[in-house]
C-alpha cells in the first residue's frame, strides 16, 4: 500500500468513526430537544423547533452517508489495514469490542431518527404545518 493511500484510508477510518458517533449523538440531542418541546402550542416556538430539527437532520443524514460511503474503502482495506495491525499487537478482542460498539451506535442512531421522524410528523399534523 502506498503511503498516500495509507493516509487516505487512515483518515477515512477516523472520519468514519466520528460519523458513527455523530449519528447517535445527533439522535440523542434531537430526542432531548423533542422532550423539552413537549407539544408546545406556540406557533413561533414550533417553527423554531422545526428549524432546529431540519438542521440536525442534515447533520445526521451527512453522517449516515459518510458511514455508508466511507465504509466501502474501509471494508476493502480492512484485512490489510485494521485486522493485520490488531493481530500483530494481540488486540483482536479490542477490535471486536470497537465494532460491537460501532454497530450499537449506528443502530441506536437509526432507531432514534426513525422514531424522531414519526414524532415530527405528529407535531406537524397537530400544528397544521406542512413544512
């Protein structure tokens, strides 16, 4: 593997891990904001709330796209880049734990965003906002 390709894969892997955490963190943050909103009947508050939702949703979608697209080179280089390094340093259990955590974070993020999208639909219909 060339040094430039190695740097690309390493940076991709770091950003892939960040995107994984960001997907879950954005879902948790938005869930907390929805709990504070609590069916507020003030239209201005609802409009502001929905603008926050749109912004955080863009961040979550970007994270999910990075997870999916960035996973391609990570998977291709996995054996040579991550697996070989872990085996050489007797860190296979740590690598397994990292992947279990990563799958849990992605699963949590996706679950929260599906629930949040359903809740937002309810809020919009209750407020008669079609945006």
